[in-house]
C-alpha cells in the first residue's frame, strides 16, 4: 500500500467520545487526504493537506478536524463521535494536488470505525 | 460543478468474456480521469489515468479505458475477464479537486 499505514485498523467507541485516527507515510509526498467510504456514496473527501500545517475542508468536513505537524503524519479527529460517523476511513497521499500529472493518489489500508 | 457517474451498481461477466465498466463525467475544463480498484478489506489501488494524448489508455492487470470527449465517458474495459478481477471499481475525475464515483461491483463468474 505504497508506504502508507493507518492506525488503528479497527476501533469501536461510544457516542460522544473523541477519536483520533492516524495516517503515516514514508513517501515524503506533499498532499495527504482523509476520505470516508460508505455504501451508496463511494468515497467522500473529509479534509486534505497540502503541506505541514496547511489543511483545507472537503465535502463532508462537519464534525471532523485534522492536523499535520510533520510531513509524514496526518491526523483525523472526531471531536465527539456520533453514530453517523460509523464508516471506513481511508487516508491517501499524492505527490501533487495540481494538474501536473502527478496527482495519482495512493491509499492506505483503511480504518473501520464503529460508533455505538 | 464537476461530477462523475457510474450508472451500474453491479456488473456480472462470465470468465473469458470481455468486460466493460461504465463511467461518465462532467467538468468545466479539460478532464483528468482515473480508475481505481478495491479488493476486499483493502484500500483503493490505482489502475490507470487519462491526462491528455491517446484516447485509449492502458493500465495495470490488462485493463484499458477509452476516453470519449463527445460522450463525456471513460469506460473501463478488458478483453478477457478473470475471476480475480472481481472487485469494486471506482472512476474519478479531477477538475479543481478529485471526485470519486459511487463504485461498480464487478463479479466475474467462473
């Protein structure tokens, strides 16, 4: 999976608790992304980062925050988890986010999150 | 606004037959188009992309895709399906950002 790891791989938590998911890359790519995958919706972008401490919102960012203090790590935090955030979360990386042709994204193995 | 559609939730093909997984798109500028595959309990894997040039793009595992500007389509094809091709396939389009389709589940029947 292109030098991308996600932790934890599985998590069960309760409504109202904070949850942090970690994405770690060894490719030194500039761009990192968090997606959620749900049946009937495909992949939807939550947040992305275009450099250390540079982040922006995706189409489903409500209830999520991110941080990137190092090139290799991108954290996704659910401040107060809700049942609607039960999903599979994927991290992705790319060398470019522009139109240079290098924007092919490479995905991590995913984290299954269940919010009870 | 950009969009991408995969009109079929599921496609069934007999092993050895040709397969096609459909994708149509809408963008305001020149499209950058991608196909990804997802095997069970794995992340998405890149198959191929169209940026510019030849309308027929060749990718991994014997897959190819045909870019058709007039029909705004980018269908994924393979001449002879294998059982191991059974997976979930995603089309994606990039205009100002990448948007993924909802996915098509491909079943190759032995």
